[in-house]
């Protein structure tokens, strides 16, 4: 078995030189794909995390946890990689698994505290402080828990300073902004949009260059990570299906919203225009199904519908609502009050259902 540490150390030296990033990246990828022992995969995951490619780090850390499910180091690496991609639930699960496997290891508690404090986890700062207190009791002479607690306190102060500063800045510029109107305001808006697009494009190019890969290669890495991490087994597919239910309450509103609103104000569209709403909905559904199988792997869309009971119910409910709405529109009821009620119902279900499902998820 080939030891991967020298190769990864060589790759880090290439990064330190500020050049040959692509060569270093390909060397580590080839090593990790050829030698599937957990240590080599962890070396590769750490390298890609240092490089800033957290999708690749998740890909190799996930493989390491499957090969060595009792390795706390592998779960810590996976938790850190998840945290950087704002996947709070998975990061928290991995970090807690690391603590269970190594309850006396300070490193496991430090990673759990980092994950708890991250915005994506949805947990409070007090929980992170409790974990750091446990780490300090485990290793009284280790300065890292105290340093992490000081960073925690400093980040809280920085947050509130930012809130107050933003409010003060908005109050200061609110008056001058009122003078921007007409052509001047339009030009300012167009310039702002152009500036944002320029920053996004430059950011993508700079990020791809720093990682030593093209944009297309970066998408391939994300796709490989998604296939292994989000659709590797049935439990992953169930989680994927839970996320898929969020948008379905909006489908009836998007399909029939324009028609029912027009009927509510007494200016209904011709009935034949329903063809566009139905065709658009069918096209969107087919495109989503094809994209799911292309991105996550063949058959994943079917597995998500089969395994995800909430998703299946949402799809059936959306189809029933659209069918009933089309039938009522086809009858041609000319009572604006009826359409007002239907409009409010669709809006309430589209927005309220979305928020309810998001909260439950």
C-alpha cells in the first residue's frame, strides 16, 4: 500500500510556491482514486479543504468514513467540510459522531463547537460554549478551548457592531438616495447590476484558478460529490426527497395563478391559453426529473418519489389542485367572488405551504 502523506506534502509545497496548482491537484486526485485506504483519503480531503474545494473534501472524507466508520478523525474531517458548505444538519451529525467515537479527544469537541456556532447549524451560541467548557475540563492545559471561546465572544460582539453600523449607514444614505430618480436612478440601477455580474464572473474565474481547475472540472467534482454524498444510499435519497417537497406548493400557483387572478378581476383569459400553463408545468416537471437523474445518478428521481412519502403526497396534491383548477376554468364560471377565493387559496397554499414545509424540514 502506498503512503499518501509524501504525495500530499509535495502537493502542499506546490501550493506554497503559489504555482503549479493544477499539477498538485491532479497528483492528489490520482493518488486518492488509485489508493482507497482511509489514511490516504483523509490526506486528500485535508488537501482539498486547504485548497478551498470543499466539495472534493466531502467526497474523499465521505469515502474515508465508509471505509473506517469508527475513525473519529474521518468524521471530524467530514464535519469540517460540511460546515464550509453550509450543510448544517450533516455537519452536526458528523461532529456528534466524532464525539461519540472519541469522547475524550479535545479535537472532537472543538469541531463540534465550531459546527454548533456556524449559522447553518441553526444552534445557539450557548451550546457551543457548553461544548468548549467540556473540552477545557478534558484538557486543562490545552489553550485551544479558551482561544475558541474568546473567538466565540468576539464574533458575537462583531455581529452586533455590524447590525448597528449597517442601520446607521442606511439612515445616513437614505436621504441622498431619495434624490436619485428618473434616468439617473435607472442608470445607477443598471450600473449596480453590471457591477454585481462583473464581480460574480471575476469571482468564479479567480476561485477556479485558485483551485487549479476549470469551471467545468469544478462542476464535475460537485456532481461526483452529490452522487456519493446526497444519493449514495436510501437514507441519503430520503433526505434529498425531504428537500424536494419545499417547492411543490408553488407549482399550482405558478401554473394557474395568472388565470385565476385574471378571472378574479373580471377579465379572464381565453380558455385555450390554459394549454400554455399545462405545457409549461409538464415541461418544468420533466426537466426537473431529467436533471435529478443526470446530476445525482440514473434512477434517483424514481427512488426519491418511492422512498419519500411527503414528496409523493405533495406531487399528488399539486396534480389534483391543477386538475381541479383547470376543470373549473374550463367550465367558465363568471363569478369574480369565486375566483377571488380561489386566488387567495392558491396564494395561501403556495406561500403558507412552502413556509410550513420548510419549518418542518
